[in-house]
C-alpha cells in the first residue's frame, strides 16, 4: 500500500469526497423510485453488516417500538372488544416502521460533515418512537367506545406530540444532528399530524374544514416531494422553513385546544376561526416556499 493511501485511511474519510450524493447517482444515470429504494437498501445493508454497535442500537429501539406499537394496538383493541385485530394492526405497523428505518439506515451520519455514526442516538430514537406510535394513536381513536376513546386519545397523543419538540432540542443540546434525523423529522410530522387530524375528525373534536386544513398542509408538500425526489440528480437537503415551524406548532395547538374545549363542553367557534386563519396563512406560505425551492433546485441542476 502506498504511503499516501495509508495516511488517507488513517486520517479518516475526506468530508468533501465522502459526502454521499443522491443514491441513484451511481446507478448509471438511471433514476426513479425503485432505484432510490434499491440504492438506499443496499448501502444500509452494508452499514448493518459492518457496524455491530449500530445493529445493537437499532435493535434496542426497535424492541421498544414493538412493545409500544403492539401493546398500544392490543390495549386499544381490547377496549373495543377486538384485541386480536388491534394487536395485529399494531404489529403490522411495527414491521412497516422497522423496515423503513432499516432502509434509511445509511442516512445515519452526522450533519453537515456526513461522517457515519455507529449508534442511532437518543434524538433519532425519540423520533423513531413517534414513528412507531403514529398509527396506534389512530387505533385509540377508532377502536374503543367514543366515551373512552376521547380522553384516551388525548392522553396518548399529547406526549407523542411533545416528542417532536424534545427530539430536536436533544439533538441540538448534545450536538448530534444527523442526516437521518433531518429526513425523519418532517416525515414524522406529516404522519403524526395527518393521522391526528383524522382521529380528531372521527372523534368530533374539530370541524371538517379545520381537519382538511391540516391534511392539505402536509399532503401537498409530501406528494410534491415524492413526485420530484426520485428524479433529482442528488439528494435535496431537508431544511425547515419559518412557515413550516409556525404551522406545525399551530396545528398542535389547534387540534389539542379544540379537543380540550369540546371535552369541557365550552364553545369552540372563535378558537377554531382564529387558529384556522393561522393554519391557512402559514400553510400557504409553506407550500409556496417549498415550491419555489423545488423550482430553483431543478433549474440549478438542469
């Protein structure tokens, strides 16, 4: 081995040369959703086989996720007289979420230098808990009788919503901001708040128009991203916007506040109108900002 090569290996990868491009960039110019998943899965499988510490870390969080998702499904089903169905749905969601984390494992690297990490880390672990509990909170809203489902849903969904604040705070506090975390966080926001809006609609906590506002705010950016992402020459950065941050906070306040007012038997019209106006304005700003970024991204890489 040449002396220069020995020095390079001893000093670690060069951030500039090792920064991963879009997964499809190495696949002979062929792009598309299948190629993206194939490349991510291949690279993640390599990381899995090369890092015992990373395997143990993911297995630990996955086992905790199994207890939470399957246990929540079982308890929600038991309250509604459908314990087997609830357990099955919770277990199926655990399989889907764990599979998603496995495919995305190659993104577990520090940001912005993108050096690989050998453990999932507390911030990403908390984000994964949000993922594992996304569907079970909907089961709590649909399977038990409504008299039990209403308070139970709020008791379960509220701590999960607080994890959205906690995982980001922990990541910044301990200096462990990762590419995986920056990718998972907006996905988990979309899943959690969309399913929470559906649950609140089914429980009669929010009017139809408010629930649709929350759903549209997350659906349009998600559809646009999924439509464009597989065809871009490299992976776009996940960067939050001010509109998005305000809208996410307003969504939580709107859903929780309206739910509490309904449970208390208080009028909700004035509260819903004020929060609805904030949701509509920030959702429009978020969608327009993301659209502008997407157009600029395509133009710069065409």
